[in-house]
C-alpha cells in the first residue's frame, strides 16, 4: 500500500513549477496505450463529457460486492487535500454472535496486504470497536505493528463477525488501528516509517487486505517473538507491549479464506477478482466496478482467457522494463500509481504534503513485460504516463486516473503495478494454500 496525498491548496505552486521545468521526458517506447492481449472491460457512457464511469455488464451474485474509486468525504480526508486512486467498498462488522453491528463504507480494498483493519478514529466505526472482544493469550491482549512501504499502522487486535456482500466470516481477528489503549512500542515507531493511524492518513475508514497471503504475517510470527509484527500487552497498562509469537489462529487472516460455504457447500475462499472500467484519457470523477470472491467456484468467476503468472514465495513477479529486470515486482490495488524506477521521467515539483507524481512534458506510451515463476508465460503490457499537474489542473474534482506514475519509488528493485493497472482489465489474485481448479495450490496473479 502506498498513497500520495494531493494538497489542493499547494497545487497552484506545483503547476507553476511544472510549467517552468526544462526537463525533457522522451517516451521509452512508441507502443500505443492498450495491449492486444488485454481486452478493456466495457464501460457505460464513457465519453469525455461523462465524469462518473461505471462498469458495463458487471457480474452479479452473492459473491459480488460494489467497488468505487472516488474522492472520499470530508471526515476521512485531510483539510484541503485528497488521495487519488483509492478504491473502496462497504462491509458490515458485528460483535461475534450478536446483532450488534455497524455498516462501514469507504473501506479501502488492498490486494497488496492481508487482513481487515478498522480505524478507531472513524465516525463510521463508532463505538463498536470497544465492544469487540480482544484476541488474548492468557491475561494479555495482542496488538500489531504493520509496516507498509512508507508507513506503519499500530493498534490492538480483536475478533469480529464480518460480512462483505453476501459473504460471511465468523469471529476473525481484525486490527483496530489507532486504538489509544496501548502506546506504540519503540521498535515499531522507530522503523523510519511515518505513522498511518488515522482516517485522515489512510483516507479511509479502514482497509480490507485481500492479497495473496492467507495471513498477514504467517509462520515467522508463529515461531519468533521478535517478528516485528505482533505484541502482547497488559490491559490497563499503556506502555506494556512487548514482542510476542502469535499463532496463526490469532493473526489477522485474509478475510476471504474465512468465508463460510453456502447451502450448496460452495465456498468462495480461494481468491478474488477486481473489475474496474476503462477510463477516458483525462480520468474520471468516480469509477464504479465490482469485487468478485472466489476463482472458478461459480459461473461468474472463471478465469476465462486471463493469463496466469505464478508468484514467488514473497508474492512477487518479475517485470522487465527498459531492458532491466525488476525481480520483486508486484500488482497492488493499494498503490495509487505505477511505481517505475526510471530517472529519465521528470517528476513534478514535490509539494509540501509529500505526495509526488511524474510530470512528463507530453504523454508517454510505455511497455513492460510481466513474468512469473512459470517463466514460459510472459505478458506484454502497454501503459501510459501523463503529467499529474496537467491531469489535476484540468479536472480538479477527478479521483480516478489510469496514467499516474512515480519514477522515484522507495523500492528500486521493484516495479509496482498500482491501481492504474486495474482499470479496463479484470485482475485475479489467488491465495496461498488455497486451491484453484486447474492450477492446484499455486499462488498466482492473472489478467
């Protein structure tokens, strides 16, 4: 997960600086945007005059839930700013085994992490979190420090019943991010990462991680107390948290793996599909799509003609871009742009809130290849990079863009296929340890 905050109050300065730049940005490829192997999904009324783009012919069913890429709303956005390319859904959270429930909208959907995290400071979450039972070991309660690429989230771990669309997961561990019950341990806060513990820093009321891992940490946290993720804390003592082992049953699971089977015995618990519409060149104010649970479990979630790329043990693929192989690349809906290590693309002037994108002088039409551990299968992907300054100034109310990039990402051995990659193509993510018909337990991303 990586987000850029756009400070609207500072945008004019950014634009003036960008317009005065002498940098040049020649395209690395003359290939036009849109690969012949990637068929865009149909859109509804996607003409340039329409600023709200919806997916046409969207699948329906109990395993389908709506997605929206939108600017959010004031309570979850910093004053004078917003996060572009943030994809949301709505969930219901209940005290286990009861009808004490809360419907929570603007939950970010992240294919780059695993686990459900709710923001304690969110009005949508309300007082429900204080009623959720803690996940405990003896007399102590678990808390977690979760590192992202440039930030971390800290909070206690509780159990909740979770419903997403027509899917239900019973009494699963969830993190209450920003819970003030326990202070952040020094080895979490001193990780050179920015704290990401409020609705305003998330730009969301919570995050549902539906990536390729079945748990957010896994075996290393179950066998080592120095794992850096899980801590045990003494209730009533804020500064009592120390690193601890956490059994798999006490770790945050990928919620999909805990979805119950229906009355026909079908469980949509082996993966997911994100479907978002193709966008006009200038982007859109909002984009509406669907999240489908399960792969090959029903008539509405087959792989069809998608190309399957097996992931390595870390959940990565290789990306070959500009004759360079980036072995730790990944596909991540929680990253808001293409993260491209390429210093030939001029960046926008970095504004005060720390968010920066690229600002080439003209549209770049680029190409890269994706290859999994099944190395005989290679996908060529064409994509475009547009000046963020131009996009934001032309349509300051827009929140959905398929051509934002950052050519100076923090991870120089990775190419991140962020949310722009998801527009116009279905993206499948299977889950480690689960079985997909025809592919066994191989973990993969497919598109």
